[in-house]
């Protein structure tokens, strides 16, 4: 099942100057809150395949929405 956010659905730009050094395996968040956390599974161009670390559900989003979580969680 593909998780789609409202910003993707109605094409609102939620871009920010996030960390552009995101790599496969990094722990990231996609919004202003610390949770939920996602593991980066794959990156293709500007799209990122993410896996929620709690529910193990997968989803796709834009790379620009991802912010790497630094340090211990």
C-alpha cells in the first residue's frame, strides 16, 4: 500500500533546505515533529522509499521532505 500525504495529493510544495547528504540506511523524519522515524530503503532521483521503524509500513516521498535525524534516538 502506498502512503500518500496531503501535500503529495494536492501538489503543495513542502520543500525545505533539508540535509542533502541523506544516504540509504539513514534514519529520517519528514515533518516538524521528531516522530515518526523512517529508515531510508532506496533513493532514486528526487524520490525516496521509506520504512516506518514502528509499523514497518513502506511509503514514497520526495527527498526534499526528508531530514536526517542525528545522534541517538
